[in-house]
C-alpha cells in the first residue's frame, strides 16, 4: 500500500462529509420554506485494483438525492389564494418568458404588472400560476380581471335537483287546483325560487311550485306537479301570472310519477324548454329526482351573470378558479391543471423552489385535481417543508465525527511521511 493512498482515501472521506454537511445546512436553512423538499446524501465506495501482497485503498463519493415525492404537512392560512396539494401532483407555473416550471409551494398572491395593468397570481419568486381559461380554452398564466367590468351573460340552462318527502299528503284534487293551472286560488305543497339573467344582465326571479297531487298508497305511484313562473308576472305576488306585451308569459308545467318501491321516477323527465319573458329559451334539466323518507331538498343552479365587477376570488377542490361578484354570483374563470411525473425525485431544482423536467423524471402528465390519481386541492392552506430538524441535527453530528476521524487518518499519514523523509538524517 502506498502512503499516498492514505491521503487520497482520507481526503475523499473529508470531501464526502463536507458534501453531506452542505446538504444538511441547506435543509436546515429551508426548514420554514413552504413546499421545500429536503435532500439526502448517499455514499458509495470506489474500489481500486489490488496487487499481490499489497492493498490499495479506494475512496468514497457522494450523490445527492431529493425527496420531492415525500409529502409535507399541511397548515392552514388566512388567504384564499394560498393553495396546497394533498397527494400527488405539482402546480404548473411560468416565468416571465413563458417557460413552464413545477412546484409544490402554493403561496400565491396578486401582483400587478407595471406598464400593462395586468394582474397575475405569483409566488414568492415571481413565477406565475397557470391554468386553462374557461372563456378561451387556452392554457397560460392566470390573469385576474381585477377592477374590470364583467359583461353580462344570459342564462341558457338550468338544473333542477329535487328531493320530495314521502310524508307529505297530496292535495284534494276534487276541490283544489295545483299551481300548474295558473288560476286564482291554486294551492301548492312547497315553493322555492332561482335567479336567471337576460342578455343585458337584467335579473328575473323564477318561482318554482311543487305540489303533491297523488299519494301512494292508495294509488300505485305518487305524483307531484311542478310549475315554474316569473315572479315579475305575478298578480300581487301570487296567482294568476300574466304577461303584458311585448313580454311573453313564462310558464313551465310538468308532472313526475314516483315508484312506490324505489322512490325514483317511473320515467325520466329529460330536458324541457322554458321560454323567458324576452323570448329567450332556457334548457331545464331535471338531473336528480327522488322521493324518500326524509326532508324536502332542492338544489337549483343556472348559468349566466349580471354585469359588474368581481370583488374576490376563490378556488374549488377540483381546481376551478371563480370570481365572486358583489351579489354573490360566481363566474368560472380558470381551471388549474396539476402535473405529475413517473419519477418526481429526478426533477431538477431551480431557484425559487421550482423544478424542471428531465429525461430521468419522465414526461409531464397534466390532469384535474382530485381525479385519476391526482391529489386534491386545498384552498387557504400551505404545504410545509418536509425537513425533520431532529434528523438533520443528528446527521450533522455524524458528519462532524466522521470528518474529524478522516482528518486524523490524514494527520497520521502525514506523520508517517515525516518519518520516511527523516530516515536519511
């Protein structure tokens, strides 16, 4: 064994431990960085060829491994634009030039771009959150319509999801008339309403009357009468509803029969057209109709919105960014797409707590939050660093001890070399 091998081996050991200390130092420094993923140091030996009767010491080298796929804990925040992913996936962000990066750090804030007046959602490093525009279908940085007038959108569809209680007794059809007759004195079992908008953003309230007209038993099936009218066309707030030209009478009337054994409609209602006062037609869908032994329930939804400005923004669990107007109307703006990789630990880290794809990480796959294996999106929450300070401090002590031991080997080799040099004296 050459004495030079002692120096070579001990120096490689000190370098390896110095690399490990550098990784530990970075992990500790970023222990409070949201979405930061810790790194670990892996050691591997380098073995030299051995001669007869002589041992040649090898060396050691290190490789840094990122723990990107390891989930950090989730903490609550007070900002609706703070986002966290519970499970698999990354946010897709872009720099000023439009290049895509990927991150788990979801602390986004509104930032106005100087000169253009555009407002984007950006993280602490200035990367812009991207999404698919509901209006154009294009993918790009999310531009918030802050302070801009939102044009009105006419209602074109309505969805009725109704639960009818079995405990209600039907009206006496021999002496009483249901709401679909549209005559003075009509009776009804339940009443609810929904709001629709015309092409200039005018709000009209539709009254929805639900009347049980047949009990089961004694009949084979129970029956409910459904009637829809425009409240503005009522007579002193009630029946009959009448229209004054040029408006047309708003009226939709249908009957649904429920199977006594299943609580489901005997035959689906399908979609029905409803003509509004200005002649525009709304497609009404009866998506869910049940009659169970429980309370009455109605979930009525429509599209369309009035003109106005957006006062705040919110994210849903599936990644839909909506603007909330002062009257409570929600307008879908962007849909976030999460990214995932076959080997996320092979991504390359860049400044700003973002990552870039590599050949080893695999191709990027985009998808919707909460579907097909992608993690769910949490609003007003942040993913914390996955650094464990106790483990890092333990690793630091181990590295310090190992570095000292390797330095002692180097020192001993230097002393032996001094002995060789002094043999001539």
